[in-house]
C-alpha cells in the first residue's frame, strides 16, 4: 500500500465524494478523482496514485515524496 495522503470531501454540488492528493497538488489538477461512496472514492484515489507514479517513473520524472504526519 502506498503512503500518500488522500483528502476525501463530500460535494453537495456534485453529489459525490471528491479526492485530493496533497503531495500531487503542484503537478495534477485537483480534485483528481471522485466516487459515489467513500469506499469508491478511496479505491479510485489509490488507482490514480498508482497511475501517476507509474507514468512519472516511465517518463523519468521526479516522484513527489509522501508526507508524514508529525505528532508532537
């Protein structure tokens, strides 16, 4: 399982759960995917993360580092 963050937020306007990946925010249009349920949004988010990582690796581009939550 990857270590990238996902923010899942409900959108009243879209009637969907929208997925944002903070580590990819400077390189990808956000939100980057969605789902009708929270579980579907998470699954779609994981697929998008893998898709971008594979594409960046294949193109020889740098890959963003996963962020780590720092607890005091």
